[in-house]
C-alpha cells in the first residue's frame, strides 16, 4: 500500500565510508549538517557517527555515519529529495561512500 502524501515519513540513511577514519566520518557529518538540515517540513534532524560503545549482538556495526530525518508529510520528503541542497550533498559526498542503506518509514 502506498503512503499517503499527508502521512509523516522517517528517512533513515546509514553510510559506510571507503575511508573509515575519524576525520572522514566527521567530514560527512559536517556535510549532513550543512546541506541536509533545515529543509521545509523537517520535524526532526540528526546526523552522527555510529555509537561504537554499543556492541550488543543486535547492534549493526557495519556503518560509519547515520542520518535520521522526520518529515511532517511524505510530500515534504519528496520535495527534500528533489532540492538543490540535497542534490549538491550527493554530488559532493557520494565518491566517499562504499555503501548507503536507506530505510523509509511512513506513519
């Protein structure tokens, strides 16, 4: 069933970097804050390095940086995807990614 354009949407993105150094992780987090924060319709934004202290069997440790955005509506998310700032983030940062996993949850 397709999500209604008026439902909220949580957009979770997990990046594994080619260069897994602390500096590379910090640069990607900084780029998230520069390009992906404060888009219209954003209810929540967070970006950060994986919390390496958590090593339980259920913790996924195969990524370096996580990005979580909650949008008021699916339509807000769709506008974010097409925004120039989002496109610039991808253009400038994608060469550093070994893998990107995206989990979108509507509500």
